[in-house]
């Protein structure tokens, strides 16, 4: 199973940024270390990359999946919602990306098809 | 680029739009943020883009932060203005920060975010290009993307602070809901309220009229009120500063011929070289003939003459002129005359004004005639027309050329026109042409009503028109009430009696 890239854009070493990094890293490392690679990008150090990804708000989590990209803005303190969006479960690890696509109602059908392939 | 603001510590940056630097007394405040608010379609984006484009022409680089129109669209759309944005980007003079909404699914989990990404990108673009000008267009869009209005508002304040810290001069545009009402949506003006410019696109009597108003410049002065502007391909926003055209011209004592010796005599020796003459009369009284003689009189003396005709086609004009013994084509071939025929309805009044100014600048005439001003009246509102009259007379006076305008009165006998009401105080001379009904016969009368700085004849004379032009005859005797349109025969005895009365008094 291929691992997916999660890009987390933050601005500087502010408390908000550090909290967002901490929250997201904990969730990913606890429930889906084999599903995602989390990369933290500071827009102050890499403005060109922020420009390329058209980042406006920080923290923004950007995941480029097979069904288009999804951006999540916030500090990721709402664990349950973040886990749902990332398809993470406390018991079973779903196939990567399933949770993302399930949350996009228009892509539900194709998402299920993808699940079948990967499962 | 910065020039000293009037009697204050605020320096200004010349924006470079035609007319703007006049109404703003030298441009927008330097190193500050100016809010440009307007309804949809009021040329906000153009304002922002032109602010950068004019800067580039003067060696200042710019960053355009776009929330609404994609950079691809802007590059294509502004090519009609002659701005090669792609080339400027390639040369590092212009840089886009594309803040248009992405097609990605966007989920905002909480209000615990900032616009750090945007600010970092703007700062990076400014440093990369060495920009001194930044345009942000249009700020309202970001409220829709992130929903949380109070959080976004706080972030915009940070953006403004950050732009000031970068030391750039910025223009931020914001959408308004109505032409007259709250300055901008979402109350953004509270954060960038130091300097506010309002663009309007008002529908008045079924006619669109664009205006610009500088609402406030904190700590420095500017002209008050709305000024009309037009969008001209290749030039962008062209503002028409009305009162800004001050009467600073010197007065000349040199007389020029009206093209008709008898009229010259009535005026005490001809018109002054830098004066404006208004010829008023009903249709068919001989206004176009006077215009023709005025043009011919100039061309014969080797002066360059420019004629704007708004009532007749070129063919008609040339034919009429030949009927009076004047060959327009010959003068044009010799480069002494230029005839510009325009149908009033083809453009807005502002566009006509710009066209007149351009033609005068290009031809550099010593004489200008407009036949007739009244034809332009029907394409405008009363207010717009008044502004036009003021503007065109001020412009021509400013150039120190002789001008002759005609104005058509609405009724055949007597009366005055709106044109006269607006223009009479601006003109140096007024000549009235009137029909006079006498004993069941229509005759024509001419009188010089006003001749600034000179004596002139006070009589109302009869004139006739034939193949060689206008011929002034004797004064109407024993007739009263010609100008009011009610000519009445006065007996010779009555006249004698009145004369005696005034002589005694």
C-alpha cells in the first residue's frame, strides 16, 4: 500500500503552529503511521512552495489524493473530526484516502470502488 | 517619485492616471494603504492594475494580489490597455500573488487560523521584485472563503500593518453594495480608513456615468467631490478634472478676425485671440455659417483651424461651405484646417471630451470651433453636460486659442438655451442670432450681447445670407422686444419721447 503525503503549512514557530503540528502528528503517528507521511512546511522559510500550493491561511493541511486535493484549515484540536477526515480509526486502519473521499459526497461512489481495489 | 504634499508631512506618490494627480494634489499617500471602494463593474480591478502599470512606466515595480480574477484572465484582459503583463513578469517588474479560490475542497475546522500563508507570499513577492507598489483586489472575496468574518477582519488588519511595514504604497479594493451608502462590505474600511477613494458607475436617466471621489486622505489635502472619468483603450482610466482647470491663462489684447468684417466692426475690431465666443440662435439662423466664416477667416491668415461638427455630416458641411464660397477640402489639403465630424450618440460625453482634447493636442490649432454644443446636450444628463461645458471651455481657454461655440435655442424666436445658462459666464463674448417676425415676414437679427474687455455695438442689426456669406445691414428701427421673441412696432414719436426722457433724467 502506497503511503500518502500530507503537507502541513504553518507560519513560524508560534504557539498556534506548534499546537497544530503536535495535534496532527500525534493522530497520524498513533493511528496511521503506515498510511501517511507528514511534512511540515513553514511559509516564512518556503514562500515559493506556499505560492505554488496557493496557501492563504495557516495552519493548512494539504492532501493531494487521487480525487483532487483537500485543504483543511484549523489547529486540528478536534481529534474525532480530523480522524474522520483522514480515515483514521482507533480500531482498524482503513485504506488510505477512504476517509477523505467519503467526506466528499459527490465522490462517494467512486470512493467505494477505490476501497474495493485497495482492500 | 514622491513629491511634497501640501503643507503636511505626508508625501505623495504620483499615480500617473491622467487627471488623478490633479484632483489628488500629487497622488496617493506614500507608504500607506489606500482603500478603493466601488460596486461591481466600477473599474476597481482596472484601478489597481493601472496603479502598478503606471508605476512600471516610471521604473517602480509592483505586486498584484488577486482574490477574484485569475492571473491568466488579467494578462489577457489588460492586453487591450497595452500592458504586456507577461513580459513584465518575465522581466521581474510585475509579480502576481494568486489568492483566487482553489478548486480544492476546503474545510475550515475552526477559527483558529491566520493568513500567514498569504502574508508570507506577499512579502516574498515584494522582496523578490523589489516592488514599491502593491495592489490587492478585491478584499471581500476572502470573507467568503473562510466564513468567519471577525477572524478574517483581524487578519486583514495584520495584512495592512504588514504592507505598511514593508514600506510599499498600496491600493486595496473592496466591493460595495450600493453607489451611495456604506463604504464597503464587511466594514473593512475601519482598518484601512486613512485613505479612501470611491469609484461609482451610476445609472442616471438611462445613462451610465462613471465618477471618482477622493473621500479622505488622512493628513493631507485633495479636491472634494465626484469627478467624471472614462476608460480609454490603451490608456485606462482617464479622469476629467473639472474645477482643476483653473483660469491661469494670460489675457491677450491681440484681435483676430471673425472672418466677417462687419461682425468685426460690431465687436469693436474683432475677437480677442484667446477668447471664447458663444453664438446662440435658433435652427437656420446662420450659426453654421458664422462657424464657417470663422474657420475660413483663420485659414486665410495662415492660422491652423480645428472644427468639431456634431450636427452635420462631413459631406453636408463641405457642400454648405462651398455654397458660401469656402473650400474646406482645399484648406484641409494645405494642412490649415481639420474637420472632425462625430455623431453625438456614438460615445459618452466624457469620451467626446477626451476626443476633443486629444484632437486639440494633436493638431495644435489657433482656432477651435464646436458646432454645436447643444447637439451634445441630448446624450447627457443636465449635470454631466454642465461639467462637460465647464471642462471643454476651461481646456480651450487654457490652451490660449480662440474658440467659437454655437448653441441652438429651443424655440424659433426669443428664448435662451440650457447651453447658454451653463456657458454664458465662461465665455468672453456672446453673439445672438434671432429670427424677427415683422409684418408677416421672417427676418434675421444679430446683436453682440457681451464683449469682455472691449466696447461693442449695442444695436440689433438685420442681416441676410447669400452665396457669398453673411451681410450685416442696418439696425432695426422702431422695433422693441426682439430678444424676448415679441417684436412690436414702436412709433417714431414714441422713440423720440423715450430719448428725451432719458436725456433729461
